[in-house]
């Protein structure tokens, strides 16, 4: 029991599992450089370099910019996550050279004697060598919710955690050999995939790719067939194909997610799974645990009210509070007044507190067994002591009953007359100063708050009413809820807000019942009893001061324990999702006008209306540059379901109208006496004006900085025409006034048609 010596530690294998809070540098570079889009664009760029003019190869820079921006943003997120992951790691208590010490998880070695207490997560496998009521929850490994009592000689596995009692085990398997090493690696990995939003965009782009192949082949055939100059034909075909590819959409989505991680990291919030950013925006029900969320950590002992004289109340409280070497918050509050074990009160047997039992106790030999716990569990309903406890709880205090008993067995405590109440103990909970304001924010955002606590319903209700939670005056006792009727449970959850005496299993049932009604549920918690519910919730949010087990399963960890950070967390998620939708509207409008235009040109056998350099200019000013700012802009829009259909309803008509306008203006100009360069200039003007108007619609509401951004793009386009060098570089010839006026007129009509289509479909919010 003295543990390893320093020499043995130096020679033993270490628990050296690489931190996987983010991808490696090579993985980041590979994911951003070696993509299907980059391959397609590289091939098209090579064709232009071989058969066309080098100015038309400007679109090839998109590979460089995409890769650089993606790599830089993810490296920023990686640095933030790596830094926060170290902060989030709970130290491990070991005994070495006969002395207890705390070490980082990576410093654990095979053969270490590891000490356990409630809430400690097991990071390595081992064999129990000491147990004082030690209970291990293996639900994350086996799915079984009931904790397992562990005795010396029993095996324990990494990935489980202690829920009650204390003990020690010897590490037998560390590092990659530990049972949960691979699970831990996957759970803490920085991922850009497995997001409903990203997966939907990726699937959509895959379908676009299928269309690009036949349409591209048709376009190449038509251009080659109708052009004597092979280089001009290839240039026109490449212009159409490049425009069809929404190469920046996935990049902008990744950037928005990564920047969200960095911004939350600056608020001491660790996002352990990147898709949690998306989940933040969809949350409409927030389940909060009173203790540790609405109330600050720790409590203060308020009153000790003996029920009759002559009993050693102070000694009994002191003994019960000091019997466990790792006291919980209740015991710590009592210890502040009774700091030492009284003489002659050595415990011969003890039962640690658990959220399922809701009491703890010990047998003190000649003083007999004593228990301390919830009055409604230990006291007989209707008794004077029971009624007194209820009256105290109604005032908002946390009330405990100190009782003598004949035995510490559960069956004895349940027997009538086996428990003799001796005193009532009240504890004052520290309400978080920011709780009321935070709850008001969620009310304004139409996020329903459900207060779920293991405490007395009346006490929970009093705190809820004080914080102004709607429906807080009606607290539901969870012991009265139906056990085998999920529909009825869901009905009760829909109609009520505050629930007391909720068991860990019920918390998990609550989450499932709310999800069955179509809600996106976030769950906050800090205790071991919250783990199962956090794991099942759409978004698990743990407090930084919570148990290691809670922080291990939660997607988001509030490292500074501030409940007031939650509004920023939700707002960040909504910002990301709303901005990605705006950006998607821009990119997919471009894709659809390119598809329609390519089909028209291919079927009718005409020349393509512009060259790749024209597409590069217009796309940069109406999509690329604005999309970067819009993707990172502040936004308070609430997430709405139906993202993909809504984007399609906007992008398809907008793209078709843009394509029709460009095709008509090019055809009308081409039928005259103007040159091909002048005709293409007409098409470029039409394309810019129509897609610029799409940008205006997408950017609404038009705040001052958005107006400045939109105006700046128009000015840059005008500069491209005004400066001889850029006019030569982009092959612009605005010398035919009639064609230019034609482009302006067609663009005005197209803009009106796009506005009407947006109004009819109702796809954009003003």
C-alpha cells in the first residue's frame, strides 16, 4: 500500500497515450490539399496552361488560397484545443514512496497505486487492492446503469468511474494497452466530419460532381465542334466547368466551425467535438441541474435543529462528516463547523453517499449506527419531523435529517420505526449571481429551461421562483412520475418546468422523452449522477469544476464554471449556422447558373459567354471575398429546420434567372456587329450585376458594414473596367455602348425576377 518507489517508477512503462484533441499537422495539410476539388481544378488549370492564355489560369490560385486558409484556421483551432485540453485534464492521485501525490495522467506508470474517490475517472486498467464501499459505474463500457461494488482482487477497466466510496487499485495496463485507450482517442479527436450540416453539404456537392461530368463533356464537345481555334474552345469549356464547382463552400463551412472553436476557447469554453458547434444552434430545450449550475459550488451549514434534547448531535455530525477521506460538498460544509473527528467515534462500518440512495451513514461502535440524508427518504411521511423538514425546504433551504438507526442495511432503513430522527440540518446554497440574467436570455431566445435536481422539490421550486423561471412554483416530485410510460412522461415534461428527487436513471429518461417530441436537448451538469444524461443529450455541457467523468462525456466544457457563458455558447452556434446558410446561398447560386448556362451553350452549340478569367473576377467580387466576411460575421438568428430545402429553393431559381439573363444578353450582343471580346464583356457585366444583386439579398439585414462591403465590391468591379492594366488582364472591352446598356437593362429585369422569386419562396429573412 506504499506504492512504487521512485526507482520503480523510472523503469516502469508510462501511460503515454498521445493527446488527440486535434489532428496532426500532416493530417491537417493532407485534408486541405489532397481533395477531389483541388484535383479537378488542377487538371483544368493544366489544360489552360497548355492550350490557353496564362491569364485564364488565375482560378488555379483558388487551390493555394483554399489550402492556406483552411490550414491556418484549423491550426489556430488546434492550438486552442490543445491548450484547453491540458487544462481540462484532471490529475490522478497516486501513492509513491508511501506518500500521496497528484500527477498528470501521462505520468501514470504500470504498477502505480492509484487512489479513487467519488467522481474519479479510471484512465488505466487495474486490480482493486483496497475498497471502502467502492462503487464503480461501468455504464460507458457495458451500458449497465447500476454501479458495481468492487472488492479487493476485482478487475477495473479504464473508461469507468467511481460513484461512491473510496479505494485503491494497481495499474496493470497503461497507454495503448488500456481498454479505453482507443475510445478516448476517438472521443477527444478534433474532427471536421460527422456533422449533419457538413454531411448534407458534402452529399449535395457529390451530386453536383455527378452533373459536372456529363455536362462538362457536352460543353467540351460543343466548344470544340464549333471553334476553329482549339485553344479558345478549351478555354470556354474550362470556364463553364470551373464555375460549376462550389469549391469554396466546404472551405467556408470548415472555417466557420474552426473560428467558432477559437472564439469559444477565448471564453474558456472547450469544444471537445467540433459538430457541437452545430448542435449549439439547434438547441430548444436546456435541462439544467440545480446544484453546480444554478447554484455555485459548495454550500454553507446554516442551522442545526435538534428534535429533542440529550443527543450528541454535534459529535454525530462531526463524525459523519469526517469519516470519508474524500468528503462530498455536504460533508465539506459540515466540516467547516466541525473540522475534526470527535474522540471515541471511530467508524467500524460506513456507507458512502450515492445519488441513488440519497443518504450516507456509519456505525460508530458503542454510539451505534447513524445516517444523514434526505428527510423524505429517511423520515416517515406525516410525522412531525417530516412536516418540519418540508416547511424548511419550502423556504429554499436544503434540508438533511440526522438519524439513529438499528442497521445500515437498506432493508432496515425502510422498515417502520427503524429510524429515529435526531436533528434537522439546513444548508444554504450559493446562488450564482449571473443565473437570473442567463435564464432571462434563454427565455428571450425561446429556449425552454427544465430544472432537474435530486433535491427536495420544494427547495428546488423556491430557488426556481427566486430566479424568475416560468412555472417554477409548480415543482414535480419525480418519484410520482410514470416509470414505464414514455408518452405520459413526455406530456408531463412538456407541461412542467421544475422537477425534484430525480434519480440518475430518470435524468436519462427525461432526455429521451424530450427528444421523442422532436426537441433538441442540451443538458448541463457537474456531478457523476449527470453522466448518463449528458451522454444521451444532443449536447452535453459540463462544468470545469465537475467530476472528471462528466467532463469526459460532455461535448462542451465550461472551464471557468460560469453559467453566464452559456448564452455566448448558444449564440456562437447560431452565428455559425446562420452564416453558413448565407454562404451556401451564394455558392450554390453560382453552381446552378453555371449548370444551366453550360446546358444552353452545349445544346445550342454556341460559344461560352466568358473566359475563366471573367469568372474569376466576378466570383471573387460577388462570392469569394463577401463570403469570407459573411461566414465570420456576428448573427443572432435562431436556427431554423430545413436548411438544405431552403437553400435549394433560393439557389435554383436565382441561378436559373442569372443564367437566362447572361445567355440572353450574350446572344443579343453576339447577333450584332460587335467582336467576341465585346460580347463577352456584355455577358460579364450582366453576370456581375445579377449575382451582385443576389449578394445584396443574401446579406440582409443591411447593416452599415454590409453596405460598405457590397459597395466596395461594386467599386472594385468598376476599377477593373477603368484601369487599362486590369482591363487588359481580364480581357474586358466595354466599348459598345448599346451592348453595355443592354446588359444593364437585362440585369434590372433579372434582379426584379430574383427578388420576386425570393419573396414567393420565402427563403430569406429580412
